[in-house]
C-alpha cells in the first residue's frame, strides 16, 4: 500500500515544487491551440488543460488562445504564446521553422479513446447512399470539400494516400471546394450536395450518431488499435510543445502538471512525447512543410508566387516595346525626311551643274563673239588667196601658158590656204561645242600651244605670243582640256585688250609653264599699263569691267574653273612693273585630288 502511494506522493511533491519555483518568476501562461473545430470548440476542448494548470500553478493566470494555422504561426513567432497544442503536421513544421519542441503527446482526447502513437487519421466521407465513391481512386473527377490545403487530417493525410494512387488532388479532381474551419462545414457541403465527398479527421463521423447515420467513410483501412474508421494511415496524437523562448522552469512545471491529469478525472490525459517520424515521412513524400524546398517549382507556381514581379517585368517590357516602336517610328520619319532632303539636294546640284555648264558655254561663246569680230578677216585672207590662185589658173589656161608644175604649185597653195581656214573653223567648232565636262590626261605644253593657235587664228593682227616651257619632261595634267583652254583664251584676250593700243614692243604676250611643289603653273603676262590697287582687288568679282562692251564675267568664271580642278587663279603685277601676270595653278598628276573624276 505504502509502496504504491510513493510515486503518487513523489509526483505531487514534484508538481508543487516546480509550480512554486516557477511561480516566483510570475506571468501568465499562454497556450496557443489550433482551432480546427472553430475557436469556441477549441477553448472548450482544452479547458481541462487550463483548469489543471491553474490548479497546479496557483496564483498564475492561464490563458487558452485559440487560433487558426497562420495566426498560430504568427503568435509563436511574435512570442505571444509560451506553449502550442497543435496537430502533428503543424508541429513538425513549427519544429523546423521556430524550434518548437514537444514535451508531451496527447493520450486521450474528447473523442473516442485512442493510443498516443496511433491517434490521428483522416476519413474520406461521402453520403451513406452515394454508390459513386467506393474507392479512393473514385475521387478522380469528383467535387471534394476540404477545410484548407494546410489542414493535416483535413487534407494532407488523404493527399498522401491519393498520391500513392497516382491522383493529384490539385489537378485530378473536378473541384476542390475549400470551405474553411470549423470542419463541420465539410460535412455540411457533402450533405447539401455541394460536394460529392469531403476530407475530415478520423473519429469525427463517429462522434455524433446523426453523422454516423448520414455519412459513410470511403475505403476504411484496418489499423491496429485504432477505434475509428480511417481512410488513411494513422499518425501520433497532437503534442503540446514549448517554443525557444519558453522558460524551462515553466516547461518543467507544465509537463509535470499535465502528466498528473488522470483518466477518469479528466477527459484529457497526456503521456511522454511520441515519435513523429511518420509525420516527417508523410511531409517528405508530399514535399511540404520543412520539405517544401524539395518541390521543383512549376511555372504556374512560380508565376503565382512572383506575379507582382512578373507583372512589373512584363509592364517594363511592354513599356520598352512601346518606347522602341516610338523611337523606330521617329527614326523612320527622320530617315524619310533625310532621304527627301538628299533627293532635293541632288536635284539642286544637278540643276546647278547644268546652269554652270550652260554659263561656261555662254562664256566660251562670248569670248568667241568678242574675238570673232576679226574672224571674217582671218577667213577672208585664205579665201582671197584661194580666189587669186584660181583666177591665175583660169588666166593661164586661157593663154595656154599653164605648165603642169605651175598648176600643181597653185593647187597646193590653194589646198594649204583651205586647210588653214578649215583649221581655224574646226578649232572654233570644237571650242564652242556644248558638252558635259570631262577630264583627261593631257600634255600641258600642247594644251597651251593649242590655245595660242586658237587665239592667234582668230586675230587679223595677232600679237606675238611667246611660250616658255620650264616644265620637267613628261609633266602631265588631268584636266578638262576645253575648260583650261577657255581660261587661257580669256587671259590672252584680256592681255591683248590691255595692250592692243600700245606700241608694238609692248604687245608681246608671254605664256610661261613651270612646276613646283604646289603644282603646275601657267602664267600669262602682258606689258600693259599697271592697274590701281583698287582695280586689282576687284578683278575676280563678277560684273567688274572697265570695258565699254565688257561683261565682267570672264575672270570670275576662270577662277571657278581653276577651283573646280583643285587649283587657283591669281593676278599680280609683273616683276618688271610692266603689265599684269595671271597665274593658273593646277595640281599635277601626282597630287591631283580630282584625278579621274
Ligand atoms: P571683261 O573682259 O568682260 O571686262 P573680265 O572678267 O575678263 O571681264 O575682266 C574684268 C576686268 O578686269 C576687265 O574689264 C579689266 O578692267 C580688268 N582686266 C582683266 N585682265 C586685265 C589685264 N590683263 N590687264 C589689265 N586689266 C585687266
């Protein structure tokens, strides 16, 4: 008798000692409980625990805080609870996330008596009269009511069994109707026909006679020592756990106090902590709770998780796209404008080129016009000579005095004169021809002689023109020969204009060719009167003329021809102070930038 009462006495003593020890620390004992049947039901269910603790820890307030899954997590994290009573699945999750540590496992609850190790299962229920759902596999394509996807016995236990059958409840059911806590709602959904079946905690159907009549548990499994019908494997009972911040003295006091709860006195009893390995295995298989990181995220899951980022990114891409389009449009518009501008410029240049060619042609004709006043006399001479020879031939034939030699001599003179006239005319024709500017490689000395011949051929009393060649042998130019001739003709004509009224010795014109590093220089000098500095500064201005019949365009056109060849035309007083010297400088073939243009 005494021996039997020793452990009881010892327990009572320990309990009092621990309670007193903790009581010195003070404070309210706050116990968070998972409200799977609703807040009121939870408080009611766990009231015996609170009563026992108040009794064992005199002077201490004990508060039961009933919360749902997420709120309980939050309260534990914020240290608003010291103990947690929750389902095994949630406990395993808290174990890894917040360091929850089980101190006891529920032995018997308010439901049917069970063993602590074999206590929690889940039942797939359907209406008793529904023949459609006989096996778990029959759930495929059905509407199923659940309290929530985080519910342990209300979802995850059945999920494990369905997964073993190759069924994914998230995709293979016709509808997964989430009704929320309390769990009665699941039965209500099945009863009302809103769902074909529902997942509930095992033993729930058995807890009320009317439910037992109305519903049937699908595919019940024989589980040793488990009193209720279960469609799943069974797992250890709910634990009570401490958190990292829980005072160890309080934990010890609570453990001892709860172990004191005796069957018969209390509807709830506790035992030493059970092994929750089977819960770990279940969660590992389903890749949930602490094993969620094993799950390879699907695109949809990623999209669901990161949709604000995704939406932002898509928004940015869309904005980028719109901006790119806008820029593209602007670029196209600007390109079109530029093309139009380039076209207009080309047209303008073509028109300009045409007018320049026309102007040059007019200038050539004008030079010819000015020179050709005497052209008639020039042609008259050979024509008169030819006439004279012809008359003389006729006379001699009439007098029968024409020897073959005399006839030959007269005819060859006539031919010579005709050739001279034809030469003058062909040069003029070539010079006056209207044509497009073209460049060719020419011998500058030959070019100067040709210009001098043309000039002299058109004058009755042509002044002597001296050509002084100081060029290295083989010097060549790539130029528009006709344009250069035009310049030379202009310069020669101006020189003759400036000296024709002077004594014969001042009429001499000299053309000198030389070459230096800046190119080939062709200088035309006369021995006329010197010009005033004022006059000299206006020489190249268009329409500057001192002649009664002058146009004042010759020199300005000559200068533009020189520049178009990459060269220059300059005027200076002659070195001996007599007359002017005009120097046309052209880049020779080694340096001509426009060669072949
Ligand atoms: P134009 O011969 O029709 O007058 P130019 O442009 O050829 O037109 O010449 C412009 C002016 O420059 C001439 O009117 C003349 O006054 C002066 N000039 C040109 N060459 C000489 C020169 N060799 N000696 C003196 N004056 C000249």
